[in-house]
C-alpha cells in the first residue's frame, strides 16, 4: 500500500473528500498537522536578525559573494 500526503486548499476540501469517499478504494485518515516553532528558536533568530542589522557592512552582497566563490574555468 502507498501513502500520500496532499495539501488541499480549504475551499476545495469538501470536493476532495467527497471524491475520495466515492472511489471507495482506500481508507484515509484526516490529520491536522500543526507546526509550531519553539520560543528558544524564535529568540535565536531574532538575535541573529538584530546582529545582522547592527553590522550590515560586514556582510557581502549576493553579487560579491558569487564573484568571490566563482571557480575559474
């Protein structure tokens, strides 16, 4: 048996479920997956953003970085 994870827009959910039920070929379980970011990770990201904004002159632009790491042909 194969298992699929499908993301369905909320406005199409009823149609999709109706279609699955009408096929009558598989059992399915509806799972609401709630993803949350732990507070300690949010804190780390916020600190990194503050650090970046306080010293942007130390960072390379994307174009400069591309030039710096480009391998000779």
